[in-house]
């Protein structure tokens, strides 16, 4: 055995003990007759002092060498308050080199000048740094708390298959060719959706799993091609039951990890979230809802506004208080281009100072309309009004994006705050221009609201579901729904989606058959553990909380994956690579 204590364990109460430590050399300082080494492991750093009689033991030792040290714990003359072990040092009596190390291609320290690509290529070195190591440890704590809370509430952890069947209505699947069944493929699960519902049919009642999921989709800062979710399902339960369980889990996590015990979980319907915040994942760490000012300009002399209303569009306004001196003409020009990303035609703005308006539409709007606008928005001197006139969904989304952008840039967001919100009653369907049909907004096993059952096949645009998301600080943390458990209801949904009996049988045959043998009412969620830990740890990059992440192009710089395979392997699977 190479050690009897860790490098973060010893304190002044251990003075006089003979100890054996092992770890990596974080720093080496040679003062001539004395050599100091900071020895590091996962638990911390301990200073090792080699006096003149023992300094030759480490004459060949460099940073990142792995060594074993024997010595006596001694009290330091001057404590280092930055280290938990800062009051002591170990006076070395013997040292053994366990492993030598080349000069590392990056600095192994909390602060490093290495670019992200280099850190990903040498991720095993990056993990030695506290900013990454601590996040991985936090992730483990989150998983431990989840398991404890759910086991206390009688949930059973069940593993579901990784090799499954490809099904539609989601992101692209990662496919795995079968050796035994030539020309056929398994799919890696996008989530354990069907399996967890089958577990409810199987009578497991309360299931959970910390499940690996895979989606072949475009990546971004908060998304990876393979991810982990805390998967839950409950029988004989509805929204209130699953909300209560999730909130209990979140309260335990935030109390134990962040010391926060005053969390609240307000609820906002999807249509209200879009109306007020232009997003189904609003950041409620600051207020600033949008306002509908359509009626003010229905008969406006400004034709851009009045024509928009006449064509069935809306005019949404957003006020930023005390911002006239913070938003320049250049910034307004930038924002005008920004809204075009969201298909808006443009952005109108007004500045309000001392009862007077200035801005892009000041001269176009009659005085009485500006007065009415000021009264409806309750403007004060120094306020800035931003407006988008367009189709409802475009106006809301574009202005919602500005709300988020300026909330960040103007410092309106309390970075120390954790703001949850349940978004409920999502649309049942969304129309796919690409496919020319209605598709599931969530998945095809989501139950409709009771009052919308009659709209399933006759009014898909105004049919809402019993789906819900939990949003935290502007991030979608989980998604879930009450499931359809009645076979006739499921048939109506498939009909609305335009799926033939043959398609249903091919894609969902085994799943639908299971419902013919008695299915309990059930509901569930999938909580993204990476996003949760990302927010808890204060980073905005999901790669920081994944041990071995992929790049934005789904490539592993460390292992050089994906990569080619031998022709023999392809032949064995009866596969042929198509040349471009």
C-alpha cells in the first residue's frame, strides 16, 4: 500500500505522526539546501519539506511525477490560509518515485492559459485541475442525493437497454449495426421513454434510473451527443404527484450542495410564458415581462404598425428602465439585426426622458399614440421601449431573445439567485413544414388536456397537452408529461399524426400491444443531470461537467473518435461505405 493518509487530510492535531503520502508533484521549489514539494491528490495538497540530508531523494523529481513520501507531520512556522492543510507540513524521511512524467502540454493549475481544444485533447490532465475535478465530484454528490431521496420514497432503480429499436418523433438516432441480423440495426436510446412506461405496465409503480441517453443532433454550449438524465416514472399519479417529488429532490440537492433552502416553484402556462417572456424557458432571475400594445396601434397613422395588426399580427413591447444612457444608436442597430435571426422584420425603439420621446419611430407616431403608450407601459424618465410588430410567434420569440440578451448585458440578472419555474400545458402538436404534417411537440405518448380531447384530430393548432418542463435560470432542466394509458386515446393521437396502422405496428408494435393488457395512469420526467450540475457549479459550458466530452462537432479530440474501422470489420457486418 502506497499511503495511509490523503493529501487533504492532515491537520495540526496530527503533529508528530509518522505518515505515508502519495500523489502528484504540483509544485517544486528548490531553496538550495531545502526542497519544498506541494504534493497533490484528489483530496487536496500537502507541503512536503526535504531538508539538506534528504534533498537528494528528489533531485530528479519534476512537476507531475507521482511519488510516495514517508515522514513526520510538523507544525509550520507560518500557516498558509489558502490550504486546508496549511497549518502543517510533512518533514520527509524517505521518498520513492512511483512514476515519472514528461513536461505537460498545459499548466496544471486552477488558472491555465490552455485553450479548450488543448484541454479536451489532454482531458486526463485537465481533470487534475480543481475547476474540473470539483465539478465531477459535485456531479457524484448530486447523483448520491437523488438516489437517497428517491429510495426513501420507495422508488426502485431499474436499468433499461442501451441497444434498442429506432423509433420516430425525436432527434436522429445513433445506429448500431447487428452482426447476427445482417442489414438490421439497433438504436441507442434517446431516452428510456418506452421502457419506463412498460415498467409501469409491469407493475413497478415507482421507477427511476440515472440513464445514459444519445441524440445525433447539432450541439451547443448546453448540449452533448451523449448525456445523462435522472429518469423517473410514477403509477397512479398525476402532475401534482410528480411535481411534488421533483421539488423534494431539488430542495435536497440545493440545500446540501449550495446551502439554499428557500426555493420556490411557481407555475406558468406555456401560452402565458410566450406572451410575457417570449420563451418557454424564461429566466426569472429578473422581471421585465413583455407587454401587448397591439390595440394602441390598430388604427395608427404609422402604416407599419397598423398594417401589421390588419394582417393579424401583434405588436409587443419591452421596457428597460434607466437605460437611455446605456443603449447607444450603435447598440440599437445591432439589436435590429439581432431580431432578424428570429425572422422579425425589424426592431422599433423609443427613448423616454423628461416627458419627451426620441428614437427610430418617434417622428412616425402621433403624439396621442405615444402618450397612450407611455400610460400603458407606466414609463418613467430614462426608460427605453423596444417594439416588434410581426406575426405573434415571431414577435414574441424575437423580443424574448432581446429580453434575455439585454438582461445579461445590462446586469439585470442576480447571478447568486436560483429561479425555478414550471412551464405547463405545452402544445400537443407542432406543424412540420419539412414533413407537411403535424408532429408531436413532446412525444406521441403524451396525454392531451381533458378539455382538448375533442381537438385531437380536428383542431391540432389549438390542442394542448399535459406536458411540462421545469426551467432553472433560463435552462430547460427537465421535460415530462402525463402519459396516455388508454389504447383508444393513443389511436386518436396516432391518427392525428398521420401514422398508418402499418407504421404504428412497425415502429411501436410491441409497445402498443402492452397497453392491451392493462396499463395504470402514469407520468414521469427526465432531468438533465449535466445542465443541473452546470448551473450548480456556476459554469455556462456543459463540457466542464462531463468527464470526457465531445467538441461542438461531436468529436473526441482525446481518443480521435469517430474514426475509420478495418475493412474486415465492415465485411463482418455486411456494411459498405458510400463514397461522396
